[in-house]
C-alpha cells in the first residue's frame, strides 16, 4: 500500500515548539532580513493548516549577543538583558510576517513591554494555542545566565509540547563543524546524555537536561530546505533526533 499524501495523513504531533535562533533571520540586507523572515513564515504556513498547535521561541543573536557585550566590558546580567530585548524585536518581525499571510499570532514576553506584547502567562498561552493562534515566546526566561535554548526547553515543558523542532542553517548535529571539516559526521539520532557528554554546541547542557527530565525529544534540521518543517511535523526521518 502506498503511503497517504500529506492531505490525508495526520501529523505525528499535536503540539510542537519551534526553536529559531536569531541568526536564521539574518540576510544579505542586514541582521534582520524581512525577506528571510517571510520565507520562514511561509514554511510555518505549510504546517499551520495541518491541525497542529505551534509555539515558537526566537533568539536575538542576529542583533545582539551577550558574549560580545561582555568582551566590551559589560557585566553578564546587563549583556543578557540586552539580548532579551533583541529577541522581542525578532519576535515582532516574525509576528508581522506571519500575520501578513493571514496567520493569527500572539507574542508573549518574559520581560514586560506592555505596549508591544502580552506577558507570558502559561494558561493564556495554552488557550491561544487551542484557539488556533501561533504563540511566539520572546524575552528569554526573563532571567540572565539562561539561553534561549533553555527557554525553548522550559516553555515546551510548560505548555506540554510533544517535541522541540530546532530550525538551523545546517541539516542536523555533527561531530565537528561541517563548514570547517569536510569529513564531519552527521548523527541521525543521539541520546540526551550523549549530547551532553560530547558537549555538542547545538544546545546548551541546561536545555538538554530539561528535555531529558521532561522526556521531550528534539529534532534538529535545516529550516531553509523547502518542506523540511512539514517533514519534521509528519515524523519523516530528517536531521538529527535527540531523545532518551
């Protein structure tokens, strides 16, 4: 029997969290490219009509990186708070791109900015998802010393997402940088403990540990390959899967 087409096959997941680094929004026209942002929005639109609930955590490294600020003499908390503000800018850009193609969204922030986003409230976020709205989480966790990868693991746990889909510029997790080492090996599957012990930089150890504790699998894939997000949602073997 031939496999059912996507229009007849149900998606594997009911609720997903898409993690995007700020760097994926950069393009030739600047650190925040609306052309690139709209391409990502169209990828999301491909799966939005599949009956799944979608939450997104966005980073801000395209605008500001805390590590860069620390090298300039800023203390870590100040540099991290600046990074949180950068994620709000990226989140609003993604909201605009999604709503321009008819997808309802809400931006929830861990850093209070009343005029542009509502505060993160777990029950309200879940209600938005149940009503068919995409929820974009910005502002990190609201605390310094935590990355947006940890934010993704935390928010996924709070909203009971079934998987974290991490969209990157590469097609999975490698044992070394494939841009530097042409013989780098891509993993198809890893355990959380292997990812932590190998110190793989795709996510930090706090994020991996949270996912381990709450049994949330992670799928790392290239978000710029057309159809990849849809493939991940439908459980096709793409990228690298990190699980128990």
